[in-house]
């Protein structure tokens, strides 16, 4: 891809990930839980020496009958009792019987989700914000649609097709360009997609000729627990890919970037298509009326709009700086502000965007790894299906963490966009100066805390 | 149930009183109570986590000793539990969003009291009493399969007014009704919705029916 001074904050620090051997992720999650037991069952261990006939008699005396017996431990039975009898009462009854060594409920353990995605160990960013525990609580509802306004998303296979610039190109007549084919990146698994939208070329498909949008969308909902690739924070939601960026100089190098008209159109399309969350990992240092009005319409329609603050170590760009937008900056693996992350009074939250350090000492820089494709190959319409994980660094990568967290909150029941913003802000881990500050906003998102909500006194 | 030092001293002092002053003619009663309790000092918090409800069933019991014909002392306990769910509420004026995580609270009070009966020999015996003790509060939530619990215990005041009716010919069996008000300051308000609403007292009114054996 030819480098351009694009106004996008598109993974400007994008680097290929030097992947090594598979590493199985670890979890330090708690192993205790509220007891749940199989109704109508008691696990009974009879004392050694108790004969079969006596066991049967004791089970009958206790009000039950044999349901199953251990193949490995003599005298260990599952005793079936009436489901109308509380398990605790049945356990107490059997425990008092002579000949019974112990009786206990047939407790139900919970299958903790420790994703088996082959490269999950690379995702320090998800561990930093407690993703495994988050998934125990909420994985995202398919009824919640997250619009990704970006370079597109490689979510479908497309045969070569012809594009022209239509309304966007004001120069002399150009010959339409034939592009593609494009291939769906390999780790979408069961991820759901709404019909995409192309606000640039009006092709009817949000095809990705850059890789940035696919990477961002994958942070939100890459297929998870499917033994492949890495994970997405809200992998149960529905993605709505919307192409709002001109990523390749198909017609004119000066046109590479994301036209604000297309962004505004994309926001309005997301609104009318029923999106609940819009992610904008793009921006520039100046506002536009069309974009602002579209954002205001989205906010009025109860849509959470999330945007990256920018990668200039300077003031927060737009659309992030609009009041109706959740402005997201970046932290590294040490919870420090990333050296590039824009900051200021409009900053709401920070999320992992990474940098070149190696805070977790895994031998790799702290990039954000997600599936996408090689932009150089994509420029020629070639998507590789091997080593499809790429490490990007930037506030573009931080923003989808917050968009995904917002989608999880909506899935959990916080159905008001303003309340979602409040919940994310109030539950963030305060970093930097106490309280909200311009370097970290309200702090690092804490999805577990946000999803846990409030009890009466806790 | 945990009992703080201050509450324990109050309860013990009030219970010890009759041992020093009772005469053979003085009466004793043991009663059991059931009724309805309203968390009227924390209505916003209760409504938030209990789907708009502020009350529920309460149970308890008490011992009473007469120290003079018109005066009595005693000790009692009450328990209240209710199930709801965790919510999110951004501010006192914001809507409440239910999150589906089960929540259960348990309130237990132990207290001593002293009371006055203006007409101890009437058929219907009205009385009032004031007490002090300790109220403990437990809260447990289940979030994503893991339990999260907390407990607090604070000094509490109790005010009661009621009437007893001794059933004739039933060997000292009596029935009655009682209205109560309890206050347990700073029992809540440290976190959760009670912090959002600025409510710190989990006391409130309750109305109970009482059955007792007197002699």
C-alpha cells in the first residue's frame, strides 16, 4: 500500500506480528460460586462394609432410590429423591442415616469460559480489562448491532467488481477500476453480520481494502472459543460493517482518507439500520457540520457513539470531541497513557491501544492482535488466510474495546445510551490524578464492574 | 448474627433488669411474631433493587418480663429477607436498569426494650415500648456464577406500640398486634444504590401479629 498522509487514525503504527509457538492462556479467576445443585438428587457415600441390600434399604428409608452408581468408588451413589423435597433437606436426612459416610448435593459447577482460541495468549489487552470474567457475565446479544464505520470489514467473499467514484470524485472523467476478488478473513466463525453498506463507492458491500476496519471489527466480535485465532470482546453481538474510507489510491492519491460526508452518511445509515453502538476509529483535528449533525441524530436515537481520540499526542480530534461521542484514548500494558494518545478535556475513557513496550514480558511488543489481512496484498485483491493476525497500535484499537463494552452493557439491560456512558465512566478504574483528568478521562474501562451493576449497599 | 459491643450492652442490661426486680406476682410472656415490614427509610434503594417493592414478610419473637404492674422489659429479635436483582442507576433522578443478577438481603435485629402498659388488667392491654440493640445486614449477589457478599452491623433503635388480648380459658394464650419503627443509621449508604440515593438507614415500619403465652 502506498503510504499517504491520510487523515485517518488508521493503525498508523501497524506492524506484522512475529508469532511464535502456541501458548495456552491462563486465568486467575475465582473458583468459588453460589451453590447450585441438581434438583431431586443427593450424592451418598455409604460406609465401607455396608452390603448392597442394606444400601437399597437405606436409600428407601431416606425417601429415594438409586439413580446412578460410581464405577470407581464402592458405595458411592446418586440417589434420586422427589424434586419437591429441597435438596438440603434430603441431604440432611441421608446424612443422619447409619451406614452413610457422607451425603451431599449433586452440585452444578459452572463452565468457566477460558477461550481456546489458539492465540489468545497474545491478547494482553483483554486480560488487562478482565475479559475472561466479563464473558462469564455477558458475551453480547445478537439483538445488539454494533456499526463499524471504517475502511470496511472483510466479512464476505467477493468476486472482482468494478468501482467508480460516483458523487465523490470531482475531477476529470475517470475510467472505472476493477478490484477484487476479496475474501472473508478466516476467524469470523459464527460471528453475525448485518448487511453491510458502502458509503464511498455505493457497491452494496463494505469491502475492506485496507485491513484497518477488519482489525477494529475483530476487536469487537472476532469469533471466540473456536480454537482459531484470537477473541473478540463482545463476540455475541451483530456487526454492521460500513465502509466510509477510501483506503487505496484507486483514482487519486489526494482522495485517500475518510470523507466526512461519507462518515455522516454512514452514521445515518447505522441509525436507520438499527445499530445500538457506532464505532469510529478515525478522526481529524476539525469538526464538520454534517458529521456533527449526524452524530447528534444518532445520540437522539439512543445510539452509543464511540470514537478514537487520535494518535498525535495532542488535542482530541473529531468526531471524538463532539459532546455526544465517547472519546477514547489509549493505555499500554502498564496502564500508562500510550505515548501517542491524544488527550484533553473531552477525553472520556481509556482502553488498551498498546505501544512498543513489553509489559507482560512475553517477548513481544504490546500490540493489539486481531485478525485482518495484509494491506499490501489487499491492494491487489489478495487476502492471505495464514498468519492472519496482525498487531496494530493506536487509539483506533482502543476505541473498539469501549464500543464492545457498551454493546455488552446494552445486552445486559442498560438500554439507554446515556446510562451506558455513565456506567462506563462510573465504573472505570481511575488512573492518573484522582477523579477525572485530561490524561485518562474517567479511567480504564472495567467491563466486569460495569456489568455487575449495583446492589443495595454494594 | 453479629452484635456490636454497644448493642450487646444495651440488650444485656435490659434483660438483666427483671432478674433483680421481679416478684412472684409479676408476669412473663414469650411471643412469636409475623407480619410485614416496609423499608421506609430506604424506599428509593429498595424500589430499585426489588422491582418497585419496598417491603416483605418479617418474623420474630420476644420475651417480656413485668417489673411493675404497668412496666415491663424484654428482649426480642426480628428477621427480614427479600430477593431482588442488581441494577444500574446513574443518579437519583435517573431510570433504573435491571441487570438480572440475583440479589438477596437479610436483616436481623436483636434488641432489648422497656415498655409501659397503662391498663394492665384490661381485656385489651395496650402498650408502648422503646428498645435498642444491634441490626445486622447481609447482602449476597450472584454475578456470572460467582457469589459476592457483604455484611454490616450497626446499633439500632426500636419503638413499638401494640395491644394484647388474653384469650379466656386458654391457659394464658394471648394474641396481639404491634406496630414498630426501627432505625439503623449508617447500615447502608457505603455503596450500591443506597450510595446513589444517599440513603443510610435501613430501618422502617412494620406491622406484626403476635401470639404469646403469658403467666
